[in-house]
C-alpha cells in the first residue's frame, strides 16, 4: 500500500454506443464510466430476443448496451425487484466495463456493471410491478376466490391497478386492485371448481414528469407469458407442466404442490450421472413428466417403477420445470410398468412446435442413425430426416463409454431416455446401456474401460448456488477433496480422508464455507488427493 484515502479518479461520461464494439469499448475495460439519459429497451422478459444473462439493455440513441448484475449488491437487489420496465428513463448509471460472454457479432460481449444500487438513477417511466403472488397458490374445489397480490412502485404515484383474467378460454374480464396506502396491491379473481384461469396485471401512473400517464404489465409481454392455474382437487404433473405460452414457464412457479407419478430416474441413476435429479411421470402422454429433487431424498432408496407422491416447490431451473425441496415422499406401490412415449426425432427437434411438452418424459425413437458428434452431445435422426440430440449427463459409466465409441452413420435400433432441457437445448438423456438397446453379458463385446483415477468437471459451471464435483477412483483409497478460493485460502473441506472403493462418485457443494456462510462470487479451485493421484480444477460461483 503506497497511500490511502486518495480521491477517486473522475468517472468518464460515455454513450451506450461506445460500449458495443471492441474498437470503442475495449479502451474502457475495467474502467468506471457513466451513461446519462438512456431508455430501457429490454428487461430480459421481451421477445423476440430475451437477454441471456444480463438484467436489462438501454439505449441513449447511439446503440443498445447491456447492464449486468455481477455485483453482489445488484444481484441481491434484482432478486427482490423486477428489472425496470421497457421505456423507463435511465437518468444516469455508473459502473465498470468488462468483457464477459457474448459475441462481437451482435455486440453482446461488453457489459456495464454497476456496483451499488445508488449507482442507478431511474427517472420517469411506467410503474414497476414485482413480488407477484396468489393465495391459494394451488386452489381446490372449495375455493371460491383467489387473491392476487403484488408490489407496484413508480417515480410518482400509481393511480390504478387491475387484474385481467380469462376463465376457461373466455373473454378477459377485469378485477380492480386496491392498496392499503403502501406499495402493496391486491385484487380477487372469482373461481369455481375445474376453472382454468389465465391472468396478468396492469398498473397506471399519474403521468408526472411525463407527457402522459404510462401503463405497465406483468408479465411484461403477455403474448409470451401469462400467469395461471386450474381449480382442482387432483393436481397432476400435467397441470404443473403444461402452458400455452411460448415462455414455457409453469403456471405453478413458486407454488407448493403435491403430485404423484412413477419414478423413471431413481436413486441409482441419481448418483450414476452428472445431472443429479430424479424424474417421474404420471403417464406417457405429453406434459406428464417432471424432474424433482430434495436434500432429504439422499438417504432414501427410490427405484424405477415406484409410484410415489411428493410435495415440493415448483421452480424454473435454467429453463426446465422442476419440483425442489421435496421431503418424505410416499411410496404408494412398486414394480409398476414404465411406458415410454414413442415419438420421432422430428418431434424432439429444437424447433418442433410441441417440443417442450416432452420435458421430463421417458421417450423412445427407433431405427436412428448418428449424424453428428461433438464433445457435448450426439445428433441422431430417423426416417423423419429431422435430427434431435441425445446426451450422457444421466448415463452410467458403461453407457457413457459406449456412447463415446459411436461414429457418424452408425445405426441404433432403439434409443430411449429422459427428455430434458439443458444449456439452451433439448435432448434425450441416456440412463444406461438398455436405453441404447445394448445389454451387458459374459459375451458382450462392448469395450468397458476399467475405473481410472480422474477428477471430473463440476456441473453446472458457472453455478449458483450449488454444483456437483465428480471423481473416479481406480482402487480403494482414502480421499481428500478440498475447495480453495482464488488466493489459495481453504474454503470448504468436502471429503476429509474417508475411504472409497473403486468407482465413480459425485460430491455436492452447496456454496457454503466451513463456517456455514455463503461463499462470495468468484473463482474457486477444487483439489483432490487420493493415494499418489493429485489434481485440481477451477469453477466459477456467480450470483
């Protein structure tokens, strides 16, 4: 330290267009800059080009620039408050410029990252609607009304708010929302048994500092997404999964639900691959499969063919609908037949009209040929001549090794697996050799490599809040698996000398240090020592 308490250097005023191209943006890399009098043009909810990682985009007339939330303060703020509505005035925003993800081709490589909430000053614009909830979240036959609540904020005053709802596909009606004098507004939707309801919210301000009053909506683009529910005593997986809106978001997102189905990814499958999730389905029909997870499930033995009832919270996990925090599932029966949904590869193609309806479902295709391979997945197609993807994230080591041997134009009589959405693509997730029409016997010619000493890549990476670290042992060994921060300081000891037999293992890190505190964003190193084998890899925790 040479000196301290020196004045900060002046913050340069730039245009949004200066942050788009390497020829102008690179000079501001890691420098604090300021943008004034811009307008929000995208808030991560709009079509046809939703943002990938950023919070919102803005334009001062010189070209659109992206604003990110890599600062812990900004990330936490936007977990509580929705992004500013499109059309909002950004009076000023300060932050540092950095090169992160994206592409030069569409000017998404450079971002402006404010450090603190006070670095962003928003002016006049439509009201901001966030914190939307309903009670009850999953209404039943005895409920006659559903109360919808939200928080609405504006630079001046909100003069009105309404719920717009449609029952059973009918004309949209309106229900007024009222406020108790604070920013919380609530309104009531009248319902009856078996009603299927879609709804959205609008709010209008008083027009102060604007040419006229402005109205905003939640969801922000009602052609892409609306909220909804079904009034029923028998909630099914299909109710939770199915949506008529392009967004694909479950109408029961953030709701506590209870559903039943037959297990298709069980406790053994959970530990075999790197995906680490269970799955079940109520039938082999579209919309009838779903993934689920819960920390209390690790000590239970759930087998394929078990019919179970679970209770948990619905979330959207990187675009995939999932039920989490499942506790104490009830096993209703065992040994039930599991029937795959027989489809063609054209049905599972990324651009198929109903591709999302197969998410979480056991699917099968026949007489396929491998048409492409890469380090991540395999492309296959059948007589429809339109390809789909298959992957090994849920595969056993034997299935993974067999898939690694596949070559272009190789034919497979049958491919079966759980259909999922991961890293922006849909794919068939293979579980074992049987899913590939292969068997393991004494005369089997499939080349299965013996276990070796290996430290795998963590998944997902980057991650928030947890990730899985996979390692493989070629013999019985004592294992140490430790996480360090970027400065080499010990953060968490995951395995401390316990003995493991030869095999493939996966250890979960929940993002906490040895003191039970959440680790901050940043690069971390995980290191394994077992016998004479020592290895380490890097991972990125983002918030």
